[in-house]
C-alpha cells in the first residue's frame, strides 16, 4: 500500500488567499478517486531555498492511501498539473511513502 501526502498552499504567489471552494473541490476529487482521505486543516509552514532566497508558504496537507501505486500515479501525475494551474503555482509537492495497515 502507498500513502500520498499532497501539500496545498493556502495563498497564491501574490499572497491572496486560496478560495475555500477550491480546497473543497480538491477534497471532493480525491475522495472520488481514492474512496477516502485525511485532511490536515491546521496551517503548516513550508520553507525552501532557491539560491540565496528563502521562500515560505502556509500549507495544508491532504493524505490518501492507495493499494495500486500504478493507478494512483496515473491519477496524481495529471492531477498535480491541474492543481498547479488551479492554484497558480510553479510546483505542488506530492510525497509517496510505503504504508502498512495494522
């Protein structure tokens, strides 16, 4: 089983807040595709560096589980592009991890 964490910014690059309806749309799409999800609504801070400049984002995390990694990747790869366009981002971080259900 694979676990996917999808890091979603809470603001556009100009610091305007992402509309709550867009977050709801993301939740609904993931729920439709994976049959369940965990949403971590608490604000987290993400930092990254490009050359001498450090950037910071406020983010939330969506987590989904998938038994079939091939199918999950087939969905998440174009979905990532959709998210980048929808949210006006140059990049969206999606992390894949091995998971075991106890």
